[in-house]
């Protein structure tokens, strides 16, 4: 049975082909699944998808009509999948519920330090033989406060690094993590965390109740000199409200690996096209903002684990086994 994988990056392709080869033929496509590309899946019982694939009602209906019965999503987050519609259509959906949390936590720290210490501007200057320090002043993080919204696997890994920097740790989560408490993290209401933190990092999933968790009110309650990092999902932040605050000259730095309208942009080369997203266009003009293209997970270690678990999910489906990665059918 041929498995069809959508949204495959060039570096990921050989890893997928090597893992699946002993089991099932796999065809990889660099295009993302959406209403235009869904017909390619016709005749494929099992497909695999990535974060910016559209698995909304229309696409799922098209997949079901073409004979698709299983979707193996190659990510932890599944906010791109309409699980109710998948359940109604009898499509099994599995995800990769965990892989190296260090990949994302270390990248969140990369963004935090890059904006704090003005690394991008410094690099641009030295390439131009401009060796002045004006405008490159950062701040020690030792002794300052890190506020972590979401203290699950990635939030905990982020907290361990913050602990290594000698930071005071504040956390907010629906469920407390004892390992974070052992690091000395104190759970506080979101409002208190935002008001007190020098560095705010987001690690909750995108759900209806977490959409625009960082809205205009939340942004206004943050310190003027705070650093904000979002390496979770773009929809957690009201980007238009963030642009308003940045325009007012607020925040030491903002590092965004995700953006709420990233689908159709991130992972693609748009360099020769006219950008029609004015919010993103404005965002990247601020000297204290660093935007990356959803690459936090993109380490050889994490991608190898993602591919291996995706293969396991496919083999479990074929064998009729149920694992903790299955989202639909619900247990
Ligand atoms: N940028 C990337 O490349 C990348 C890669 C992997 C994951 N992610 C994102 O990181 C997120 C976190 O991943 P994880 O592995 O740490 O997940 P996790 O499930 O281990 O942790 C999520 C935490 O959020 C908390 N939470 C969930 N809903 C909440 C709510 N409504 N209010 C308060 N807390 C809530 C949970 O209790 C949990 O502690 C994922 O959902 C995904 O969106 C991004």
C-alpha cells in the first residue's frame, strides 16, 4: 500500500523514505494539503500531513470521497485538523504526541537571546565592517524573571534552561507540573505572570480557549521592556494588537517562530512575489522583532523521532492497534 506524504521538506524526504522503505512504499510531495491538492490523495487509504496542511471540513470530505481512511499528522499540534468532521467521516487521525521538547525549547531560547543581544543586527553590521556597539546593548537575564505560559514538556525544558541562567521562574498552566515546581517555579495567575516577567514564553497549545491568549489587554499588562517569544502557535497572539504595541515603541524584543496567518507563507519561497500580508510586512520592519518560519522543531533529532513515530502510527493503524497518538476515533 503506497503512503502519500504532503508538505515534506527537502531534508525530511530521505528520512521518510529510509524509514518507510522496509514496510511500505511512500511518495513524498512538497506541496501542502489543501482544497486544490486534496484530489492528489485519491486512491490512497493512508496519507501523512504536516502543520500547515489544511484538514478542515472541505478537505476531509474530499479525502473521504477519494478513499482516504487514515491521516498520520507529523506534528504534536493538531489545530489544523477538524477532528469532529474526521470522526463523522470515519477517518482515523493520529499525531506525534511527543518528540524532543529540547528542539523547540532550545529554539525559543535562541530567539530570546538573539533579540535580547541584538544578534541579527550585529551580524549584519560586521559583514559591512561596521564595528560600532551603538544600539546593541542587551540585558543580563541572570536574576530576572522568566514567565512560562504552558509548563508541559516544552515549557519544562524551557524552564530548565531558564533555571540554568539563574532566572526567577513564574508559570501559568491549567495543570501544574511537579518537575517545574522542583526547579523553583511558582504558579501564578496569568495577569501576575505578564506584569512581572522580563521574558514571556508561550508553550500552550492553540485551542478555542487559548486563541489570542496574548491579546491587546495582555500585551498592555506586560512590562515595556519585556521580551516576548512565541514558538507554539501563531494564533496564541493577536498580531495586529502586537504591531500596535511595537509601533508605540514597546518591548525589548519579540521573537516569533509562528504567525497566525502563516499557512500559505511559511515553508515556501515568496521572495519574488508581492507580499499581500500587511501585518507580517509591518512586523518584520521593527528592529526589535525577529520572525522565523516555524523551524523550532527542525533538528535532525526531532525530525527523526517524528518520522519514526509517524511510521509506528501507520503500522498500528494497519494492524488495528490503538496507541496514545490516536486522536480519532476518540477512545
Ligand atoms: N514551533 C514548533 O516547531 C513547535 C513544535 C512542537 C510543538 N509546538 C507547540 O508547542 C505546544 C506545546 O507542546 P508540548 O509538547 O509542551 O505540549 P504539552 O501537552 O506537553 O504541554 C502543553 C501544556 O499546556 C497546558 N494547557 C493546555 N491547555 C491549556 C489551557 N487552556 N490553559 C492553560 N494551560 C493549558 C497543558 O496543561 C500542558 O501543561 C504544542 O501544542 C504546539 O502548539 C511548536
